[in-house]
C-alpha cells in the first residue's frame, strides 16, 4: 500500500524500513488531520424580522426539599458560622443574584404533594416534623417554611412560584395558603401571618396546582386530574388588586401527548400555564442512567441525542395547545428539565447529588436555544435544581461553594432575558459517531432593548471545530465581542479544590466584515457574541 506500482508497471525497489515507518506515520497524521479539519456552518440572521419576546422566566430555577438543596445549600440557620441573612446563605444568594434570577419554584417536586404548609410557620422550635418519603426518608423539621422561602425570594429579588398540594392536601388547605400569603384583609389567615411576624402580604405571582399528578403527585388519569385541577383552582383566589395569580396546571410527562390533549380540551380556559417535564438521561434508562463525570464519547453523544428530544416535545405539545388556544394565551411551563445521572458514589441515592461538567453546560445551552426558538409558547422553565441537586448551578460543602459549568451558561445567556428573539436559518454539519449523527451546531439570537444583538452558538462535536459564516440580514454591525465556555476534556468540571477549571473566557475567534461574521467555534464549546 505504501509502495504503489511504478508508472511503467514494474514493481519499484523496496523502501528501507525506516522510510516505510516515516511514510506510514505521515499517512496516519494526514488521515487524522483530514478527520479533524474544520467543518463549516452557515447562519442567516433575520435581524429585521423580530419574533416573540424571550420571557425572562425561561431562566427560572427550582428548589425542592430534597437532599442538600434547601438545607445546607440555602438554609443554614441564623446561628450558623456560615455568613447568612436570617439563616439564608449570603454566598449562594450573591451568586444567584448575578444570574438575574427571575423566578423560583418551591417546595417541590414530589415533596409538594405531601407538604402541609401549616407545619412550616410559627416559632421554628415548635414546628412539627414530617417524614420526607420521596427523598432519602429523612425527617424534615420544617425549619424552612413559607416565611423563610418568601424571605429568600425577596433577597433574590425574583418572583415566587409556589406549588400547591393536590395529591394529599385538601382544597381548604390550598385556599388558606393562598390567603395566608397574599391577603391584606383583616381575615383569619392574613392575621395568622401577621401573628407570625409578617404584616404585609407577599407577592406570589405563580401558583402550581399540583405536581406530576400523573405520578408521585397522585397517579391520576388526565381526566381525573383535569376535574381536580378545576376544583382546586376555583379556590385559588386573587386577593391583591395589583396583580392576578398566574395558575399553572400540571402537564405532561415527556411524550404523554394525551395528557396535554385532555387538559387543553377540558380546562384550557381556566389555566394560565400548562407544565411539561423532561429530563435528560445519558442512557435513557432510569435503572442505570450513567455517571456525571466518568463517561465515554458514546455517552456524550447519547446525552445530546436525548436532550435534543426537547425540540420535538415542545413542537408537538405546542401543536396540541395551538388547536385549543391559537392565540397562545396559555404558556408552556417546562418547570422541570435538565440532566439526571447516577448519584455520586458514596452519596445518599435519595439526595440526587451529581457533579456537573462541560457536558451539562452544553446541554443547558442547547436547551436555551430550543426555548428561544419557541418563545411564542414557552413562558417559563425551571431547571432542576438550583443547589446541590441534579443539574445544579451551585454545589456547597459546609462553608465552601463552587459554581458549576451550568451556572456559567445561565450567566452568559442572561443577555437573552426579555430580549426579542430573532429568526435564523442554520445549515450545520453533522456530528457523526459510528452510524449515528446529530446536528453539530445549535444557535439562537435576540435583540435587546438597547438594540444589541446577541448570537449564541453551541458546537456539540467534541473533536472538530466548526467555522460558522453568519450573514446579518437587516442589521448593520459596528463591532463584535464575545465570551466562550469550553475546556480540553469533555468531562471537565469544577471542584472545591479547583473551582475555576471551567469558566467563561473572552472570545477572539469572531471577525466582522460588513454584514458577514466569521466565527471559529472550537470543538465542545458555547460562544455568546454581542454584535
Ligand atoms: O426534581 C426531582 C423530582 O423529579 C421532582 O421532585 C419530581 O417532580 C420529578 O419526578
């Protein structure tokens, strides 16, 4: 093979052994170079055709009484040596404020349907305990209740999204909770709140009527839940003159389109939002999901294949919602999403504690690009979960705190909050592994109120850079700046000992010439450009 036949058809003289080795190595290297040569993509950005506004609530968070999310991650108590304000960690609050966190969902999750809010008010030492049956079988002492949650919300400067108990709670209990939190009347529940130290009603803009009522929230059929939704929802009253409570009905589990169909057909007029839950498991198998940091390229690939199903889910559920609600009054609320791995070795399986790597950062960015493109229907999303659980922003260990790669995507992408989405046409090369392939590049763009355009690009191919040529249609550009998140290894992650292994850097790989932007997108990277 390395000694091709001579032009005259005679075999040439055999090459000396060293020369053969050199030739072989040369051939091998050029083969690798050829495999790794930059691929190309094109983006046509229609800056003159504004789409829907990207609701800032798409950048929402979720905090459940699960593992060390609330206790230790957020709540350390007023007597803790860890710096805190009325028991809430200062370092965690400061880090989250930097994300412009718009909305926080609480107290669950599955926990919400066994939570009785009256156990979590009044003097802390007198609050009764309960058994947290879903998450590790721990005893919950109710130290963090309504007052503490609303204090957190006020410290963060975000909206509250409370999830009510339909599964094991009564209509009266739910009704009284809403009165307790939001009424300024001299009524029994508002007076009880005053007796517990809070005079003014809180603002609770978002209220969920049950969680996963098809599963941990009561194993209901869509018909049974729809009736229950209507019944409970009737008693979620508006006590404030300043705003109306936005009521969120429990929506489908992934591909359960029948659930959406039934809810929209029978209850669309009574809800403001309908939820959807979708988790990304590398293996797609709940019994053996895969590790957060010890994974092969096959698992990298399957993680993206599974997370990209979000596009199909949003499209198909939206189509059903469009049938009953063509004016798109009902928002799609994806109030649980993100990666779900096997727990870190040696940790409580019920605490759902997992590390967070560059792979998670790219997963978050790909999902945001999907949500932006569906900004006309997707009104809120809440990644699961904010601290120490599943795809977290922040990991804590006693007084230590580390920001995850996912945190950095929320920070880099915050420029899209409340900006107007811009349509784009993307032609991307494939990321091929074996006989399977995925689109390598994902993108979204928006224009903010100051007129700045932000273009976010992701290259999920862990081996090959992509050169993106972007044509700006309907905009003139003066300059381009950007930031990038990448790392040498697919599983690069931040630890308490090395907290800055994965962090955003300024990006110099974009060049503007007239209305054409050329971007060299490194392998496994996320770039956010400001144009
Ligand atoms: O986020 C963890 C759990 O996942 C939630 O409690 C539940 O709603 C879902 O199944």
